[in-house]
C-alpha cells in the first residue's frame, strides 16, 4: 500500500493508450490499492492507472465519503445518451479547470478485480467521472476537450 506520485502533463505515459489487463492477480490488486490510496491522498474523485505511471486499463472512482470505491478494469462505454457541460479539473494538470461537454448518461462494461464481467449505468457526476477517467486510458486529457477555461473568479 503506497501513495504514488501523480504523473503531470508532459509525461508521455499520459498520452499512451493503456494495455488490457489479462492477469487478475495480487500484483493487480496491489496496483488498485495504490491507486485508491493515491487518489484519496490527493483528494481526487477518480484516478486512472496511467496517472501513476502504469500503462494498464484500470481506473478507480470514489465520489465521496458515502460513496463506494469503484474499480473498473478494461472498461469501455457501450452506450451513452444526453449531453451535459460542466467544469472539470485533473490531478495531472493542477490548477487548470475548464468546461467540458460529456454524455449525461453512460453504460459501461468492465471487469472487477477478480476478472468478472460487469455492467454499470451511470448518470450525472458519476457519468462525468467515468468518461474523464476512461479518456485517460486512451491518452486523452480533459484539456483536449475544453470548451472554455475557467478561473477561480468565474
């Protein structure tokens, strides 16, 4: 269990496509634990494996104290609907915030830490967090989709 350093904009791992996870072993479980601890340490609500230097298709999301920790391995959006524009930020790009258009609802297929296939529907802030983190797995950052940057005064 280790808090890892967050990779920052300019690090090539943030622009690489993550590799599919094929072994669901203790090593992967350790990575997931490190990701959850790192996300909590830096007060994030989501973290993708590339953000800690791992080129693996894994994300963790926890929207708050009363929210369960979600671990999504090899996730992919299979359905999306609606449209929503809201302000986003990213642990890998500190101090930068901008409005990003996302789907209002998504359906995601993924595997859990044991490799079991699962499906989840998400809307609102959770749908936004899922899309933001899944973009990381494709080497896409929120700044690539910003409509308008915002400042503290906005």
